């Protein structure tokens, strides 16, 4: 398949951006973030380096946009569709637990953790990233629906969303430090069950 190319005379559109982000994803999965260059990405995307630099100043900015795209796709795909008999709290809890499992299995996350874990540290210790802000927006919207139908404990929506994300983020990033595959009670699946319990008890009115 011939890659889409930017028109160097204008700004890249959404399709062009996806082509570039697909290219940087392939580069990172192949060699990691530190060994990926703008030249590599441009070659894979079929665009000029000048086109890349008009939108992204460096590889880390590209990877940041890639992570935002990939993590939001995981979150959006994890939340069950509304259906009779399934209240909002149950949808939120199921979506978060499923999302953590999918996030931990995501090839990009696994590659970054194995090869470039320092890339994640600023978003854990110092500041929120675009991915986290987007996840907070999704979560706050879902919690507001739960407040409206009475399935989620009343509270400040933004604070609740941030508190829940702190819990979920800790399971997503640090779960393997607490698991023991030789003990059936300390497997990842067992801890995801604990996460479900924690979220249910946190959100139940």
C-alpha cells in the first residue's frame, strides 16, 4: 500500500497525522523510543522531515501524541455499551478493569516499559499528560451519568475522576511488581479482581 503523503504547502490533516503516528508506532515497536529518529519516521510515513518538523519538534513529542491516540482508543474500546440491566457504575467498573488489562497487554506500553521506562516517569511524578487529561474527561462524563441515574456515589465529579484514575493508574503501571505467577492468589487476574472490588466499593452510593 502506498503511504499517504503530506502536502508540504499546508498543514497535515487527521489522516496524514494517523499515517505519521502509525509510522512512529512501527519504529518504536522495532527499536524503542531512544533509537527512533525523525528520519526513520519520515521514511516510514512517506513524508519529508520538514513536514514532520512543522507539526512535531522531536520524536518524544511524536511519541506523546501516539500514546494519547493509543491509550484513548484502549479506554474507549473497553467501556461496555449501554444495555438493559447494566447501570452506569457497572459499566464504568467493567470498562476500567478491562481497560487496565488491555493497557498492560498493549504492545506499545510493553515496549516502552521494557526499553524506555523513563518516558513514563514525568506523567507519574511531575505532571499530567494529554492522555491523562483525555481519560479524565471520559471518566468524568461517565461518573456524571452515574450521579444522574443514582448508581454512583454523589461527589465532586472532577475529584472523583482524579481519585479513580490514581487507583487505576497504579494498577496499570505497577501491577507486575506485586504479582507472583507461582501463587494462584497473586496472579494478575487475581489482582484485577481486587481492582474491581476497590472500584465497586469506592463508587457505590
